[in-house]
C-alpha cells in the first residue's frame, strides 16, 4: 500500500484504516460482482437479518453508522424489494425485515463472500487474522475513549 509518510513518522490511524477499507471494499465488491449486491449492502442486509424487527437505530449502532446514512443505504434495497421497512414501537422508530428476494440475494452473495474471506484469512494467517480483529476492536475502543 502506498504511503506518503515521512520516514520515522507515525502513520495516521484514520487515514491508514480508510485506505485499507477502500482496498478491501474493492476486492469484496469484485467477489460479489455476480450477485447484484455490494459489500456495504451485504453488511447492512446481514445486520438487518440478525436484528429483524428491532429498531433500525440498533442496526445503525451495530454498524457504526448514523441513521441518515443507514436510511440512505437501505433506500435502494427497499426499492428493489430486498428489505421491507415497517413502523416500529413508536411513531419515530422504524424496523426492517429481509424479504424472500433479499434472502436469495444474501445466499447468492455468500458464495463470493465466503471465497474472498477464506482467501484473505489463508493469505494473512488464521491466528494473525484473529489477533488483528482483536486489535482493531481494541483500537476502536481506544478511539471512543479518546473522544470523551
């Protein structure tokens, strides 16, 4: 990965992870190309599937998205019939569920996702991957603490 950091400088955590996110997003999107869904949509629809009937605010929280970004992300999925949004427990909340068509899209995408996920883990090393995920979660916790 290209870096413009001066020798001896400390790389910016935000810039580095955003660059990595773009690289990973491209390879996952390529792996999902035949399934009509991109990696962001897949993450959202999988989260909705896990939290079916719960307020979309909880989905947004789990995905570390604000509600506006989540609603923008789900709009094409609602339009295409992959998810159905319903009124929630009060006038301000909404929930969603994955439709039959959405479940079919998820199943088709799962093949590409499983393939690229497996190749990445094998290439990186399973124990190193587990350690990286733990460290990224710890970094996220540190970032939240630094904000306070």
